[in-house]
C-alpha cells in the first residue's frame, strides 16, 4: 500500500518502534499542515491509506471527493469530528479509529500549566537568566478551590491530583458528570453561576462537538474571580469566540493557561494570547509524549495492516466495506511492495520524507 502520514511536525513517526511494521509498504510523511483542500487532495492523490495525526488536518467532503483511489483513513486516537464520515462511506473509504485515546499525558500537562502559572515559573526562569533573583510571589494550591468542568476520564484524573494537593474540588457538567462527581465525593455547586464564581482554578475537560462549541460563555468568564486561572487543554472553541481575550483584558479571570487554539498550528508568534503577560501558552502539547505517540500510531498501523490483510478492524463506518464504491476500492491491490509513482510518493521536498523499501 501507499501510505501518507499527515502533520508529523517533529518528524517523530519514522523514529517510533511501530514504524518498522510498515516495512513492506511505501510510506510518505508530511511535516507541515496543508489547509487548502485542493492542495491537500493533490498531495494525497496516489495514497491508498492516510494516517491522520489527531485533528491537525480536517478531512471534509471537498478533499474526499478528490481522492477516488483512497481506501482507508486511519485516525490516531478517538477523535473523528474533523472527518466527513458520511462522505467517506459514500465513496467506500473506511475510517478506522479506536474508541478511547491516551489521557495521562494531558492530565500531566494540565497540572504543569497550573503550577507554571501560579508560581510564575516561565517568568522566573527568564529573570534568573537575566541576573535577577525572586521577582514574584506565587500562589499555593492547598486550600484553594479547583473547578473541573467535565468529569470524564481526563477530568477525573485532574480532580484526583487536585485532591492530593489538598484542594477543594468542585465539578460541573452534564448529569452524568455531576453524578460521577458526587460518587467520588466532590462538590457539585448549586448552580452553574456558583461554579464559575467560587473556583480559584477552572480546568476544561469537555469533549468538543457541535453541541459543546462555545459552551463557556462571556457571562461565565465574567463571574470568575480576579485572581482566578482558567486552563484549557481540551479544545479552543469550547470557549465562546473572542470571549477569553475580552475577559482577560477586563481582569476576570485574571490568568489563563492555554494549550489549544482555534486555528492550528500557530506559527510566527501570530496569536493575540501570546502577547498577554497574564497568559501561559503551549503549542498543543497535551498528547505529545513518546508513549502516547507509540500508542496512537500503533493503533493506526494495526488498522492499516488488518485492512491490507482483508480483515478490517476499528471501522467506525463498516457500511463503507459493503457499498458499491467500497467494493470497487477493495478490488485494487492493497498489500505488498509498491513501485513509486510520479505523484506525491515519488517526490522529496522539505515538507515530506518518503520511505521506499528496496
């Protein structure tokens, strides 16, 4: 098979242990993000399978309809909202994804951001390098109130760590989230308003979809304390568009720690949050650790190899396997070593690397 890997920013894929499992296939790795649908489709025109690195590249109908030879999309992790699955099914393209992704690395980053913000760690590191000594007074965690919005797998671990730090943990979310909070011994405030008003730190752990877009509103942020911190390691559009910048300018909340952005990747320092002294920003590092990468890409490779052997796994649209378009695609050769074409898989450019087995 000809396999394309998108958005491998760090050129990490070829260095993973699981990469060796693709030794009998031709693999091209792209290190940049192509946002134009026509150019993305041109880049992938010879691909039999595509590995999507999380949600870095949307896969809308405009791209899918330009890829008649594509058979399989292997998604790393569980997110799939960025893929037009209906269009894939119509074209007989199987979408493979696992139900759950790795979570502990996001929990770890969340607490790294909280501690970095409250103790002014990035600032103090730079001040020490400039010859200064102890220029700020930090804020401790013990006795403070941690607000966890969304007590799922990640939110549950974040809450557990907060409790270990001696914090009071309060939770908000849907009924299931509130029920889990009560069962775990956490406090569910009497109202949404009380949740935002009483928390010293609010950490968002809500799955992003059409229903949760803008779920945190301007009014919610305006209720937060002037010394409060909001942390978002989930997805940027969970906060109403433009609301966070306005809220920080008004001083409620007083601080933010952000790992996710509306339009990624953010390059050239071109984002208004980067210019604010009361915000710590990281480049979507939640899952960017070695173990998580091995997990993500191993599951994607497993899906590809199973598909190549004629025994697909992890299909979220199994109807694509039996449709007329799908049957046509499955008639094409899907395994063994392939000769390079004159398209994307024969090129060598700064934004891609190609593996061709001799």
